[in-house]
């Protein structure tokens, strides 16, 4: 399960963040950084689609590489 970082161009309200219970939000005015494990490409697309439907622009989507030498889970 890859760890993702998704940066959006808005500060997400607490109500909006309830749509992403598996992601951690870090407000960085005027943006928000969401991070967490995403099961697969389909789940990532669902997160991005929901953000877009909320009127939030996606700035970056990054995959955090696993540390070298550690087995993937």
C-alpha cells in the first residue's frame, strides 16, 4: 500500500476532511497537504475525484518511496 502526499490549493474545512478519514491533513495556508496510505490507483482516483467535486484544485500528487532495505507490506 503506497503512501501518498496530495497537496491541494485550499484550506479544507473540518467537514470536508471527514470525507478522507484515512488521510492526515496538514494545513499550510493557503493550501492543505493530505497524506496517508492509498490501496491502489482506483482509490487514489476516488480521492482526487472527490476533491475536484468539492471544487478543490489538486496541486501535487506524490508517492513516498519506501525506505531502502525494508520489505513492502
